[in-house]
């Protein structure tokens, strides 16, 4: 089976159409402008409203650069602990490294002490990020049990105090990323978003799941629509966007101002170009050929090795390689081989041989 056929079949299995139906140019233009458009967050204007979501262990500088190149209007870093910044922890240096080539970029911090968060935000403001984001959605026990991330949804007033302190400490725009609430019976995203707005946030991103759901079940876009109705700052919708049809559907269901894509970009940084192309040209842009996929993946691997050293770079590229090649015939065997590779040269040889490029 060819890769293109596989994509088409997969989308049919998922009951999704890859491309909204072709429409006359005039109608397309209107639709495109309503759905995809530049977005201002405070004094930062994004060329478009497609945003790479923050993903710990995924959104390092090389991956963000690729997503930026592929058209993302904003890329987000992996989350960084405000406490770790305060203590100058060893690996925060890498997490705080942003490049002018990937801008505009949003840097995400987490924590729950308003003063510490504000002090650290002020301290790192001279770095070249454009927007600061506060994580109020992370569900993992290590973070949640510490009162950070999604735990702040339990205490909207503390969340407000944090936002106010940080917004007052910096000149760059501050955004907040939340979930629907802690659990299905304590959904309070509209209230938290309103508090965020009143406390100085320039935009809010809503992941349409509760903390208890982690990543299970489908994201509830109706709740995202409630948030959109509750605030006047830009609302960015997040959860389960895997292509242009989802963007169109989320717009129709929620009227959000922007779209955040996280897992849909794993091994698939061209998702941004695909969506932009679809709305701009009204036609589907096929996934790149094996040759292009290979070149992109190897470039990411090269950048990771250069940035982190070959030992770490090669280990960290393994999961990306698995995402890039998922669904290709023999990909399970390839994954096994990639896991044994120790050098960039060996990885390149393996991929070139495997994909005959
Ligand atoms: C591996 C992984 C790491 C993540 N790390 C973060 C993070 O550091 N900060 C954050 O706000 N969200 C994080 N998320 C959540 C995503 O940003 C996003 O909200 C979620 O995956 C839903 O969007 P999606 O359906 O487009 O993936 C992470 C998700 C995944 C899968």
C-alpha cells in the first residue's frame, strides 16, 4: 500500500475527511479569513493562528524550528519549572534556549507561588521569547500533587493572583493554558478563563479535557465554546486537531480565535503547511514523499545531535523516528533497528537504505 493510500484509508477509518470540499474562490476566501487569520496576542502579532502546543520531551528547539518552517504561527516550548529556574537547575538552560529563527515563540513556565513566578518571569524576560505562558493544565501526579499545573484549577483565586503577579512583573504578553476543570463534576474553565482575563492574561488556551481525563476520551469542544462566550481576550482551542477538517469543525463549533495542535504534529510538522494550504488553496496537500520525510527527520536528528550531543540526540530522536514512520510497511521492525543505532551516521544509513533514498 502506498503511503498516500494509507493516509486516506486511515482518515476514512477515523471517519474524517482530509479536505473540506472544494469551493468557489470567493467563498473560500471568506471562509479562510474567518478561520485562518493573523492573531494578535497583546502586542505580538502572529502571521497565522495555528499554534504548536507545548509538549514536554517533544517540543525542543529542533522540533520547534521545523514546525515554524512548516508554517506554525507560534511555537511553544516544553514547560519549565519556575522553581528550577530560581535554583538555576542544570537542564533549565536548554529548556530556556530559544532561537531568533523560530520566533515568535511562547515560553511556558509552571509553579504556584505568585512571588516566585513573578520574580523568575522578570528574570528571564531579557531572553528572546515573545510570549510567556503559564501552565494550568498539566495533569501528571508529580506536578499536580505539588499544587502546580492543573491543580491550580481547584483554586481559581490563587490562579488569579499568580497571573496578576506575573503580568505585572513583565512587559511581554502573558497567556494561560488551562483544562476544563479537575473532573467532570467540577468543570470551571469559563470561570478560570474570566479570572485570567481580569488578572491580566492576554489570551487563554483551553484543552478540552478535565484533569482526570489526562488524554483519554474526546476533547469537549462545547466547553471551549463556553469559554469563548465568557471572555473577550483571544481564546485558543486545543484538543484532537489532526487536520484541516478539524480546524474547520472547531471554528464552527466554538468560534475560537486560534487553534493549538500538539500530538497531531508529532512526526508530522508539515501539518501546519497542510492546514494553511487547504484553507488558502482549497485543496489537499499530500504528506511529503518518503524522500522528503526522510530528509526532514534526518535534519531534525542532525540538529538534536548538534544541540545536545550525539549520545543524547540519538536517544531522543528515537521516538520522533517512530512517529515519522508509523504506518509505513515494516515500521515496527524499523523501530527496533532505530533503537539500536548509536550514531547519526548509522541512523542516516539505516533510513536511506530502508526508504531507498
Ligand atoms: C508528550 C506530551 C507532553 C505534553 N507536555 C505539555 C506541557 O509541557 N505543557 C502543556 O501545557 N501541555 C502539555 N501537553 C498537552 C498538550 O499541549 C495538549 O494540550 C494536549 O496534548 C491536547 O492537544 P492535542 O490533542 O492536539 O494533542 C503535553 C502533551 C503530550 C502528549
